[in-house]
C-alpha cells in the first residue's frame, strides 16, 4: 500500500472545546492529527477534509506517496493544489515530488463575504497587519477582520502551556485595544509532520484556519519578506499562498508592500502594539524576547532606523543596549533585511554609530566564505551536496 490515507473522525466536545481529528494511515503505521478550538466556533462537517489534506500534503510530496482522502475536499482547492505542487517541485525537485490526490467526493462550497481571521502571534508582521486593516491605512485594500487566532503547537510546543498562556494574555490585550478578540487553537501538527517547517508553515497555518470557514471567508497571513527581495524557497510568499485557497476560504498574503522597517514605522504610534511585540524564536523563554539574538537585535534596529528608541518588550530597554558584535549574517535573506535597515536610516538622515557598525557586519565575510572561498572546488562540492 504505497499511499497515504486520510480518514476523518467524528467531532468531540469536552470542557468548552471541540476536537476535530483524522487518522493518517501509511503502510502499517497510523497517526492521529488533531485540532482543538473553542466550542463557540462552528466547525465544518465531519467529512470536510480540506484542513486535513492541507496538513498532510507537504509530507506526501516529501515521501513521494499519493494521498487518498476518505471524505470530501473542495474541488477548487484541489485545482489550486495542482499548481502549488508544481511550484514546490520546481523550487526543490529533489525534495518534493508531484503526487496524485484522490477523494471520495467533492465538498460543497459556499461563497460568501463574512470577513477574515488573521494569524496573530504577537510578531511584527501580524501586528502590522491588524493595525493596517483595522485603522484602514490603505486607500482601498482594507480587509474586514472578524477575529484573530494564536496557534499552540507551532512556535510554542504543546507541552509549554505556561508560555502559551502568557503569550495569549499579552496578545489578547494588544488586540482588545483595537476591538478584536483572540481565539486559541491547539494542534499536534508539528509533532507528527516530517516536512521542513520553513517550507510547510503556510500550508500548516491554512490547514488550521480552514476549520474556521463557517465564521470567516478567508484568512490573512502576514508576509515574511517584501516584494523587493522575496525569498525562495520559502513556505509563505505572494506566489504560493493564494494557491492554498478554495472558493469558500480565501488565503490573503498581506504586507509584502512593506519592509520590516517600514512596518515598524507604520505601528510606531500604537503603544500597546509595540509594547507587546514578540519576535524572538531562539531564546529559552518562548513567551518573550531574549533581546540578544539576531532577530531581536534586528528588530531593535528597525525601531532605531525609524528614529525612536526600542520598546519595553525587549530586556534592558532602559539602557538601549545595541551590542551586536556577536552576530554573524550567514544567510543572504538576513543580510538583505539588515541592508534595508541601513538604507532606511540613511534615507532619513540617521547617521548614528550603529549604522556604520551594521554596514560593517553586512560586508563581513561569512564563516563559509573564510573556510571555503567562492569558486573553490570544495565550495562547489558542498553546494552540490546541499542540493
């Protein structure tokens, strides 16, 4: 049986939460994928398998296993996933194969304008999105947001309940300031998926949000990179996110019109928003910012480039500490992030000492460049092995 079977289970309710789940059967193994959310949210039908397919797709492509869904899937989603698979196969041909997807039947699709759910982790991208749309910052491209959702089991492991509760509390305060509520959703997706998170995070996110289709007609995903330097291959981009849509649930890639520094400049006057920012993923404490990792330092510089001190969400904010002598920029995408900070600062006549130090860091050769110079036979061999 060289195939993955998705078998939906019946909805369960306990202590004010629904649990939707399915069996993922592969050869002689079986795993349970589940999503838990408040029972105030109307769930899809038991045999609606859009979310399950989205969650399993990248694993199927990675394992070169066809998928059969013992339930219904939206035909429009299946059409889009043909192209979605083609993108990943072209980006990473050795890692993702185009597979065949079959279903028991096509799920009925309902098209309506009910507003959107916005992914909200407390980070800069999602904070910018909710502020931009609730305050109608665009001339015409302003989307209605019904509510936001924070997912437990993605960047915060399921076992770390205290961190999730703290982040949920802080994020709820942020959103309450602009009249939005935050819905918690829990899932074991990352515990069972073998796909690379940097590749699968958008499909996983939409898999979760698809269970909310009865109360929202789509979801907003905050952009990671701007149009000026999109990063490929990457899980969430304006090229591939919309292909996770169906007629009844639209996926909107939001914010690629702005760099991170430009996003910072847009939210600079939203005191509640910037005081509760959570951008760190390297620190031991998942509920806050370590203040010293590359992303924390980079976000501090986003604020400095806008001509303001960084907010109290970072440790030692009163000292305005900006030591980044320990930072090394080994990824091209990260270097571009730092370059746009320097460019923004210079365009706004900010010539503080940190600007020169940042430029020196950007121009510093990586450890790989020191050990294996570009063009060397060993460098070419390493690149070949990586691909």
